[in-house]
C-alpha cells in the first residue's frame, strides 16, 4: 500500500489524506484481483459458452469491501492499514457509490454478475459508464431535489480504460439499396457516428476462484472539436457536436418528459447495445471464426426491454455487415438472445414512436418491419382473427404508430423469463397472453435472488459471525446450511445472541438517522422499514396513511400501552414523477408534525432518510425489524429488498405479490404478515368496473384522509395533498382504500407479536434460517441450466 501511495498516488504518508489512502488501498486490492482475472480470462476463452448480460443499469455500489471480502483479505488489509495508523472502516466511507442504477433492476444485475463469477460461469456484463449516474437526492423543506451524482469526480480506481476497444455507433442518415454479387443489399449511411470506448471492471467471485468483466461503454466524439469554428472565435460552438454526442453517457435516465429527453433515452439504449454486440461478434470471430456457431458459444440475456433493440441490431450486423442470409441470421439471433421481463405495467414495456425510430434508426425500422411481416404472415395465411393479429404485432397502430419493444424482444428471443412464480403466471395471462398462445414453450420462470456475500457477509458482519459460530464456515459457501438454524429458533440463549446483534445494528442506524435528519429514534423501538423506489404501486402512501391513523389513535388514547415504533422511509422518485415526489413531501410533512408532538413521544417516530443507495441499504437492512412489501398485488414482478430484509431476520408485512408468495412458502405463513386483496381478486374487480364494487372508506381511513386533506400536516398549504386524497376516495386504482383495513389489522398483529419477545425472535430466526433458496447462486444455476445451457 505504501508503494501504491508513493508511485500511483504520488503522496507520502505524512501528507496523504484519507482519500489518498483509499485510492492506494483500492489499487493494492485491485492488484490482488488481477492474477485471478487473467487466469479467468484464459478459462473463459477455452469455455464451451459465455454469457453476455446486457443491462442499462448496474447498481454495483461500493467495491472495496466487496472485493476484500470475496478475496478473503478484509482482516489482512485491516491489520496492514492499522500498522500505518489508518482505519479501514474510515476508508470505506470515502468510497463513492457507483450510482449506475435506479433500484431493483440494477442491483439484480450486480448480484447476478457476482454470482456468475462465484459459480465460475464465464460472463461479460455490458452497460453504460454514466459520468453522473442516478441523481443525488437532496431533501429541502421536505421536497426532493435532484443534483448530479459525481461518483467519478476523484477517478475510479477499480476500472481499466481499454483505449484499443472502440466501436462506432451510428444514428440517423439514410438507407440505400445496392446490388452486390447480383443480390440487393441494404447500406445504412448514418448521419453521425459516436465512438463507444470500453472501460473494464473486475467482478470478483467468492474466494477469488473466478473473476469476470463488467464492460461499460463511454461515448466519445470522433472529433473533439471543430477546429475551424474554434479558430474563428466560436469557442463554445466548436464543442457543441461533441457535447451532444457525449451526452449519451452523461446521465442515467435523463428526463423523458420532452421529445429531446426521449430521443436521448433511445440513443443510450442503442449505443450500449450496438457496442456490446459488435464486441461479442469481434471476440467470437477471433476465437471461433464462423458466426454460424454463435449460439453454441454465446448466450445473451436482455435485462428488461432497454436492450431489446438487440434483436434488430444483431440482425443488421449479421446480414448487412457480415453478409449472412436472412434466414441464417434469424436462426442465429433467436438461438442467442434471451429476454427477462421485469414488469406487467404496459407503460413500462417500452414503446417508441415509429417516426422517432425512422429518424434515428432507419435501417433498424426496416428490419423490424420484416421481422414483423415474417411473424404475422402465417397468421394472415390462416385467416386468424384481426384483433389477435393486432395484439401480437410488433407495431402498435391503435393510437399513433409505435414499436412495441417488449414484443420485439419476445419474438426475437429463445426464452423469455419472468422473475417470480406469480409474475411469470401473470405474464402468460396478461401482457403476453396472445404471444404465449403462439409460442407456448417460450415463457419460463426464474425467481430472482440476491448475493448473500453482499447482503449478509458484508452488510451484517455481526450476524455472519454469529452464524459461523453456530453453523461453521460451511454457511459462507452454501446458503442452504442456514436451514440448520431451525433447531435454534426455540433456544432462548441463541435468541438473545440474535437479538443482541440486531441491537448493535439498530444503534448504528440510530446514529446515521441523527446525523442525516436530526431525528432521535429510540433504538429499542420496533424499526418498521419501507425502503425502495418511490412509486404509487409500491404504496408508500398506504404506509403513510396507516402512520397517520396510528398517530391519531395514540393521541386519542395516550394512556394505552402502545408498541414503540420507528417508521423509516427511504427512496428516490423519478425526476418527472410529480405524484411520487408529492408522496415524499407528505412523508416528510407527517414526520415533522409527529416527531414534534409530545403526546406521542417515545411511541412513534417517522423518518425519511435522503439519498437512498446501496451503502445506505447496507446500514438499514441489518437494523430492520419489519419489512414493508405492500405493493398492489399483481404489480410487483418480484422484489429483492424483501429477500435481503428476510435474510437479515426482518419479518415481512406484505401482499401476495411478487416473491412475497415464495417467501411465505419458505418461511411459513405463521412467520410473515400477509394482508390485502390477491391479484385475482383485484383483476375481478377491474373486470366488473371498480366503481361498482368500491368498498366504503372505513371511519379510521376517512379520519386519516381528513387530517391530510384538511391541512393538519401542511398548515402553510392546506390543499397540498388534495390530489392524493381524492385518488384514494374516488376510483382507488391501486387499492389503497380497499386494502387499508386489512393492512391496519395486520399491523396490529405485528404489535401483538412484538409484545411477545420469545415468539418474535423465534419468527425472526426462522426467517433467516429458511431463505437460503433466495440466493442469486440458485437463480444463476437455473438460468444456466434452463436458458443458457451451460454446465455449472
């Protein structure tokens, strides 16, 4: 480390800052990984097949402890630094979060990459090296404000720039039909071209047995500036083209409320997809020579619809650039690509206006038309129902003309998978019902998982030490060993140890809450945690309404023996999602009133922690007692926060949605709090028209809505939350009113169990014991066996 400090950072110990020591330590740790990485690359080249995982998001978080832990070097590094007077834990706080994702989608990609390395599955992860990533959330006057995330401000010591790995990515222009060897050939002449430059980060597997590569693309203009304009004095205009092209990798999820924002989003998706496919084909030709064997040597996984343009781009590369016949190219494409669906919401299944596609990717639109024609022609020939044909067409002509990217991915994929049993079933019944009828074997289920190395070993070292002490080192390698905790669930002495490590995590979170919000939370209270992206279907509003009702009940009967609660919220709302941002404001306004009221002091505190990210999650999750997983049934594809919290011993309160169903099956119905309408019941209500089966708003809910609507929490603007209140009282699209009483009852069941410590900690231990199945190692084995056809 001293050598790195001197020769890579250029500092001596007397003048080095904590940041200098972090960089020196990271570079030293990176060096330890490189030998493993080099050996793994050689194995990957000799492997029968490699996986290419395409994702617009990789929420990898901080890497120092991740890599140290997987290399089993944490204590060695701690001792070496201590000998130099440096605290390793202080360096951990110096490292910025790599905010290359928004939530579950990006974190899932990171977990999968780590599991593939741990299982020695040869793989490349492909995405974008966002200069700023997702915005940093600042809460001012209870409102979310977005400021740029500057994770690269002090360089990134983990990455390697590959200046020799650059691919051109074109946009716009025209398509010409020419004759080549007597056959018509389409030639795309882009109006502009941007260079995709590769940056590689090692993804270290457990015990350093294997290291894969995360390859992120940065956009670079071919010409840095227009020299003629610069020399004529137009210094800013000379850089305009460069700024426009390089904006592609500037920010994750640029606002899409404007036409320019939507165009930039499509540019981003095509940019990284095209570069990744070009890289794959170049590597395949170098190693194997013949592109016809691509499905034998490569499996591409499209993480959601963002990279679904890969269907058209792979066809273009094979047909236009490598002169393969269309039919052979289609066989290669459908034998190589696979698609993971993450949502049942039609608005989240991307659609691009035909006019935008025609202007930005004219050749790809031609290819999509031909794919659609060969897909629909047999149906027309069989005189299929016209409405059925419309429903399965890639082109949606119902209101304007749009390219359905989910349909394109489905038709071009070998397999299409859902991410929980319920989600996969609903895919077959709803969004892909008619496509499923055409291709009944295509949809399969692969329930999500999480890497226990990050979300147990690293995030909760206290619990990990306890588990190793009781179960042995084998629990570090095999999550299924956790089931042996079942025998200790009724052991009062073990329960006490389990409870003590939770108390230490809660004390740590209490400090973080005080530092970031100024709110003092009783560490002995029940920590009720709702941490995830702020979205109406995730129903933070339902939780807030129950909080208001609880506050009202405590004020009405302060003499009762209420269970002390700390309601902890965290999450970001999309910059243009005004309703979600209003929910954040409501949470903060409720917190302000509740926390200042002496009547409820010691009984209820409400906290909204700003700038939720991976590192904050690693602090909150080990301290959670209750896990809020309360989305409207049928709308959450899977969830992974539910798995992380249950693994760390939090009890789940939730609907029968996503992976909650499978969690209940694993932990037992008596160790989880389930409430609310089922997906089937909700669908039945919608079929008959919700206004015909509206439940009456209960007196308790009406009272809570009245307090919010009257301005009790917003006296400066009494009607601030009128739109939220109106939605619940009127059509109730997300079943907040319909589920409220059931949710309230379930929460009182939580109170009752908390009041019985032996029963609570028994259930908590059993949650940790029985969720080994939710390891992402299991998920990756299922992908490898059922989709990629890889031995693991």
